[in-house]
C-alpha cells in the first residue's frame, strides 16, 4: 500500500512540475540563430540579430533586425517590440563582433554571454571585417538563412581542421588565463559569398593584430594536435632539393593530408625564458608538382627534410609575429607558470616577458606513404 502511495506521489510531482514549466510553442517564438555586435552611436551597443520564425504551416521566415541600446538585454527588448513573436536565444549558434568593436574591448560581451544561462558554452565566436550589420543584411542570391550559413561555414572548417576553434568556453578559458591570449576566426563578404579570411589576435580583451587564413595551420599545430587535416605548402628557390627533381624547377608544391601531429613544449631556461618546441608530424603526401622520383627512398627523405625546414621557418615567423604584438595565443605563458615556482604570473607581467622569449622550433616530418604524384 505504501509502495502504491509513493508511486502516486511521484506521478503527481511530475504533473505538477510539467504544469509549472514554461512552454514555448514553435510557431509562437522567434529563434535567434546568430547575433552580431557593432559600435553604436553615442557609445551604445548596436545589435544585429538573425531570427528564424516558423508559421503554423511550418514554413519558416528569416528576419535580420538591428537595434541600438545601452545593454544587450535592452536590445533584445527593443527587438521584441518590433516582432509579433517572443524572441528566444536557446538556438543561437554564433556570435560575431565588428572589427572596430573588437579593437575597443570585448570583455563586456564575453562576461554577459557567460552569465546568460540560455547561451551555450559551445557557441562559436568570430570577428567580421568591417561591420556585422553590413555582412548580415546583405541580400545574398544563394544564401537563404545567413545565420545557419555562417554557423555551418565555421563548423565544417573547424571539423576539417582548416580553421582554429573559438567557442565561448575556449575564449573564456584563455581570457581568464594569466599565461594565454585568445584568438578568433575572421570572416568577410566576398561578393555573393561569405568566407573565412584570417585569424584575429587578442591582447587581453582587445584585438591587436591579424594573421591570414593560411596561417591557421601553423597556429593550430603549435596550440593543438592534428587528427585529420589537409595542407599545401610551396618549396621555393633554395628550398628545392635539386637532386630529387626529374626536370629543373624553381619551386615544388606539396599537398599532404591525413595529418597527425603531436607537440611537446618544454621550458629549458626560466631566466630568459627559452622553450624547446618539438613537433612531430606524420602525413600522407597527396600531390607533388612537378614530378619527383617517387620510388627512390633518398628522394622521399630529401623531401621530408625540406618540408621540415619550411614548416620550422613558418612556425618561427608566426610565433615572432605574436611576440611583436604581445599576444601569446599558444600558451607558452601557461607552461611557464606551471614550471616556475612562485612565478605569480599576471597577464601584464607575461606580456613583458613574452616579447623577449626564445623558442627553439624542431619539426620532425614523416611521410607515411606516397599518394598521387603528377
């Protein structure tokens, strides 16, 4: 009897909780899929939201709405006053920032979204060349939903390891770390297309520089590990091993895929400081142009050696650029903090040390098997 009574109590609790829960019928709400922030007039926040509305016939419509207010919540209220449906942010997938705003300060926007329980920590963040409003309100001939399009653009490039990942969780982790800065992809409109055009480097919460999109490979290989990936590099002039060529050429273009990498960062001198950065890459060479003697192990070994030199040179260049603008997007400072006792490292202290840091880059490139040579 007591057992039956208990079951009834549990059932009634579920009924009670269901009755209290706020329900949001799909045809009565507008789903925000993307939000862009720009500098507004008189220091206000300009927000451009991409909102998907579904009617009772399950046909959807996309609205792109701009508002200006002193706070992001105020912008949401103002947008609500312009729509017939209640705006929800539970389906938001991307947050964009205009270039001018990113150079001023993004601290408020990172904190605001972290504190909003409706915003997922897995949401992507990116910078727009120019204003987000201009990018989002353009009437693209072949893009029906610009919010979903930009989300899929970023997602598929991150999954294929063509671009660094920058979710809210990753950005917040690096922002609040004393020995690392965050970086975000940059997107721009190119006629009727939207493309990933580079990487934004931050010092604290302000954007201080950029790198071209092709450098994402070098940034990722120092920050993280590759599990798949595809990359193309060009060996030019003195980097071309003449003994492996079938005919004279000033350059060799090499494309490799199935990239697997591991990186080891070691602090070898805490005073300077100096790091050894050892990167091991195993990859399949997909294409080589012009032709080389693919059956000769000496030719393959010579190619491996020249690729190692090329990658080391490019990695040193990218690290040197980040030192110049005092943006440690690789996390050398975190390694320093964990190794040096009583370091009491702060971002400001690391910025000064980072400029003079030395890094010995050692790349070990191994060709797993030959692919297509033409």
